[in-house]
């Protein structure tokens, strides 16, 4: 339960007041947006019911007050009648979009009788789980609340279990943090989004540690693991030492070799840096976890982060007129050397690895498609034993050892390229995804832990689960914001937590969506001529889209409109490395 788990965490860390310093957190430049979708109502939380409030305003103010979880939702409880039925505020937390109504329920009693029923009506965007993870599920929402007159004032006498809160108020009262777990194959740390109450700030490290000890959220189950064994726990309350470092003393860790110790340290330090803990003294049964390194900062473990962004010196590519060109910044240059650039093949799409050393290209051969993979001097490429009527644009894993594409919208194929011999083909178990419809687009995240896919015109995220026996599967599928996005055409990863998608709608041609679906932002569409057909994104690089006139670039900041970088190319497909 949300409240009970938070209260148990709070008991761990009453001594955490006065944490100093702010951790260095990797950043990506956000795209400029025109407006926040479904986030139209702000306002401060009411201190309590206003004297003389009518039932409709009373229930509306109660919903706003429910955003604060302090003192077991003490602010919201002031709206309850003294004899009200016990409200189970720990049962769930539903997040509504910014617009919601409070209206008389059908068949509500006459207010003159002193009893009436008010309906809360709106659109839910999802729920916060007991593990602090947001689980998207956009759907119509309604809930009836009983209101009675007591001593001349209206008060709530019965409210269903759980908390309902608008998105804007949720953001005001909850802080997004990344808890860090482990990619079991690459043995690197991967982020898992969670939300913790903003107040009291001194309790946030305790809550973050509790979430870390509980393991990955449902979104990364079977994909990420933890170095913490099931019996691991805090040996004592985490406290701030005399030198300002947070002392975290663990027990039940067991015997770990040095690489496992460093991964566990990365999990703890990276997670605590999300809540402004800059230095951690990490102990196990009173002794330093890492011999000779009693105190750790984010910089000490940053190299263990799994997300790989292409270096500034690694260019992207754009395919136009059947040829692959290099992107110098957002501008296309001359075609690449070799058969993919000189017209020997009719190229449809292409992508390079994060380091730019390998290239995969989908080529048209009559009415069929083939995949070429290569790299090195002269741009030599070799065909892979895949054949289909359609193939999605290629997507590389962070190591550059695999490239994925979807055959005929139904088979997710992966090609293993390890440099020791010919490329080998394999298949990804994507039954849960293909059951939803044909896959039009699929992109691997740059930490390799997730995919974003356009299936049947809808946007989905899912985890990439890898087993010891080599099986790879797509699991834990979530649909993101169907009502806001409408029909989606293509998508790409801007960061491990952010996706950019293009749609067939006229109101929102380009949208930035959080990986958990909590937020949607509209990217301005000035100068674009729909329909859009392709998109490319990466951290700290301009967005690229293709419309009916060619490829356009948008870097945000003070830029007030999209700028064309390649004209007369409505078939162009740009892609950044990865």
C-alpha cells in the first residue's frame, strides 16, 4: 500500500535533514513545446474546505487537496464529515488529465434533503503502483462521492477507496526519480522511473532506498535484475555523517565478487543521486563495500550506466532517392562511398551503430526487401539471409552486436554481427506484441532494455527480456496515450525516458511522450506539411522529420519554426546512430 510503505520508509530516515550538494545528472536538451497536453488546470492546494462551499466545489477542492500525501492525506481528510465512512487512501492512486468535472450523479438526492451524490468525471491517464511506478492506462473515469450537510456545512461522508488526483497536482506533489538496476547480459546499470512524494524532502532518500531494495518495477520485470539478494536490507537507518556524506549500512548482501560489488554500488549511488545525495558512504555490516573506497560519488560509478548516446563526432544518415548520405549536423552531405551510396542498391532505410563503425541497410529488390550489413573501408556490405515484402528501418543494440528489423509487420528478426564470421539470423519472441496488430515501426532504446513500437497505429513500449539460454523476448507491453496521440506513424528514442512520435493528426503532428506515458508534450509544427512519414531523435541533437516536401530540423531553444535541411525528398528516411 502506498501510504504504509511510505510511512515505513520515513521511519528509516528521520535524521536526513540538511543533505548538502546536488548530484550531477546526465541531461538531454528538451524540445521546445507549445503546450502541455491534458494539463490545463493548475492552482494551489486548498488548506481545507471553504465555508459555505456547495457540494460541487467541495468535491472539486477535495480532489485537488488529495494530491498531498502528507499526514496520510491530512489536507484532504479535512473535507470529510466527522462521522464519515473510513477512507482507504492507500488502496490506489489514479491520475486524471487536467480537465475533470464534478457534477450531480444520476439519481442524486435533492440537496435540500441534506444528502446528495457528486460524480467526479474525467479521463484517467494511469495509476501509480505501490512500487512508485506509473502504469499508463488512458480511459474514461467516473467516481461517485456522497456529500452530507453537517452543522450547516457540506462535507463528504463516503468516498471510494483510493486517491484521485489531477496530473498537474500530481506533478506538484510527486518527484520523478530513477532507480537503477542491472542489465543481466551487459552487466551495466539501467534506469527504472519511479515517483516519490516531494514532501518531506528529507524522506526522499529513504523512499528511494526502499524502492531499490524492492526490485525492478513491472515495466522491467524479466529484463532487469538487482544485485541485492532477496534478504538484503538496511542494517540501520541511513543517516548523514558529520562530513555530510549519507551513511548507508546494508546487511544480508552475501558474497559478491568485485564486479558485482561495483554494480551494487552503482545501483545505490546512482539512485540516491536522483534525490540530491552527492556522497554516499556505502557499508555492508559496518565495513566498506568496496575496499579502499569508503565514500562514493556519482562520478565514481557513471561509467557503469548502460545508456549509450552516439558521440558528437558520429554522424547520422539519411536515405533519399535510394542512396545513403551522411548527415553533417542536420545537413546531408555527399552519398556514402560504396554500393549503398553510389546507386548499386536501391536503399529504402539505413542505420549505423552508435560508434558509426557498422551500417545496416534495407534495400528494395523488385517487390521484395533484403537486409545488408557491413562497414569498414570502402563501405562494403553483405546480404543477410532475410527476405520479406516489407522490413522496418534497422535498429542496433548498444554494443553494435545485433541489428533488429521487422519482417512483413509480423516477425521481429535480429541479426548477430560479432565480427568473427558471417552474420547470423535469429528471431525475437514478440507474440505479445504481434497479437496487437501489424508492426509498422520498432526501435531499440539506447540502453538496450526496451523497444518502442508502432503497432496498428498505436504507440507501445515494452521490455527486452534476455534469458541465459539465448532466448530474447518482448514483454511487459504498455500502450501510451491513445486519446492524445491518435494514429501514430513512427517513433524514436530521444533518451531512455523520452520518446518522440509523429502522428496523422492535425492538432499534434509531433509529440514527445515519457516512456511511462505520464506526460505528453506537443512539439510545435510550424512549416511542416503533413502527412509526416519519418522521424529521427537522439539526446542533444535536433529532431528530424520528413514531410511532403523533404527533411526538416528542429533544435528547440529559441528556434521558432522547423528548418528544411533537404528539399524535394518526400521519401527520405533520416536516422541517428543506434
